[in-house]
C-alpha cells in the first residue's frame, strides 16, 4: 500500500468510517467484488447487533 492510500484510509477512520482492507495476496483467486458484497451484508448485520437500541429500518 502506498503512503497516500494509507493517508486516505487514516483520514476516513478519523472521520468515523469503518474500513476493511484485504491485500491482493490475501484474496488469492477470490473476487474482490464478491467479497465486498459479503462484507456489506455481514457488516449490516453486525451493526444491528452492535447497536441494539437503534431503530433499524
């Protein structure tokens, strides 16, 4: 990862975003888009669990 890429990630985290990064060597033959779709689905479920008092629509 290049320094400017890491700087963007750090800035987003400081602003409250949750960031998940997988390096190409970690993905292997897995489709990055397919993994993103799964992460979003699972992430939304985790958000509901982590925010039990929040009214989810």
